[in-house]
C-alpha cells in the first residue's frame, strides 16, 4: 500500500497593521469569506482581544467555549478550538478579552513567540485541509502580533486610503524585518491592500498613487471602496458578502480574493 500523501500545509497570512481602524478585521472576514466562496477552504484565527472578527462572523461571546487564549496559554490544541461559521468552507478560532493577558502570562515562557506557530502544526490532521489561514492581528506590535508573524508565511497589510496612510509603516516593516531575522526567516510581505477608498475625495487618488510609488507591485490592483454596507454587516454578525453580495464592497473583496489566489499561484510556479 502506498503511503497516503498528506495535503500541502495551508498558506498562513498575518493581516497586520499596528494602526487601529484601518480595515484589518473587515479584510480578514470578507477576504476569508470570498476565498471560501471561490472554493478555498479558509480558517480565521482571531488574535485580537477585542474579538471583532468573532463577533462579525456571528459567534457571540457565550458561544466561545474554547478560544485562541486556551491554545496560546493553556496548551489546548488548535483543532479543538475551531468553530464553524455560517459560511460554508470558512471556520474560526475565536478570541475573547482574556487574550489581553497573554503578554503577562507568557512573559517567562521560553518559546513564547512560537506559541501560535507550534499550535498550527495541529492543522496537519484536519480534513478536509484548509488552503488559507488568515490571522486577524490586534492594533499593536505586541507579543500577539509577533506570534502571528512568526507563524505566518507572509504579511498582508491593509492601508486605509487617507492622508496618514504611510505613517507608522516604517515601524511595521522594522518589526517584519526583526521577526524575519530572529524568529521566522521565510516571512515576506504578501501584499498591501488599500481600504476605505473614497472616490468622491480627490485625496484618495493622491494617497493611492503615493502608496503605489512607495510599494510598487506589492500593492494590490484591487482597491476596497468605502461602503456603508460593509460597515453595517458586522452588527448583524454577517460578512458583507452574506449581508449584501451585490454591494461594491463585497464585489471588491471577491475581486481581491481572485487576485490573491492568482498571486499565490504565480508565486508557487516561480518557486517550483
Ligand atoms: N470598506 C469599508 N467601508 C466602510 N467602512 C469600513 C470599511 N472597512 C472598514 N470599515 C469600518 O471601519 C472601522 C474599522 O475597521 P476594522 O476592520 O475594524 O479595522 P481594524 O481591524 O484595522 O481596527 C469599522 O467600523 C469598519 O466597519
Ligand atoms: Mg480589528
């Protein structure tokens, strides 16, 4: 009997930017939903104590029996903490406010930056396998974000299309460099995605041009527009794509998912 071949490990993307309110969680939820919709099984890890990704995916506090805290601190396995969402092909590991204690709880632990990475090994036994794992990071360059970057293959950076978009980015890039040098040599920048683009505001265009001049091809062609349906959806515990598939924001996230998959295919081909 031939050995059953194990599926390739999922591609792990940390959605990070230490600025709050730039669209990390919105991108995690809707990009993941779009990926699942086009047939790429996806797992979201909510690594923000605010738990916005969990709420936005319709998993209320009371339903969060096991959380990413249990995985990172208590040694729970990752598969045991996975809950399904209403979206076929999209699962979640939720977060709750307890997670804000991680920094203190893990302070004396030897492999404290590798907690998430070690836990991800547990996904090897999950069937059907995930194609993508998206990690929704907190708005800070703390131990949680370092865990996400250490576990990730690459970082996806949402940038709000506003005047101060590039502010603070050198700090983010320095953190990526530090993690690459000391904890995770394979870490790259997967892409930069412009969010909350406002076509009625001429400044948006100027910002988009500046960001492209600075980051070149790393910036996704797809731009996420500012769209009220996208901001309403989380209060219904639904991704925008489920709340209103036809709205401009949902369509943009679908386009982003297709562009991301194409980018990943090209990368794999180049590496082969
Ligand atoms: N494309 C968009 N159109 C309108 N509102 C958006 C859009 N993306 C995000 N928002 C809103 O902006 C706020 C911050 O977004 P969020 O994804 O929570 O950012 P972060 O996770 O980076 O803190 C939220 O209220 C969210 O609903
Ligand atoms: Mg968030």
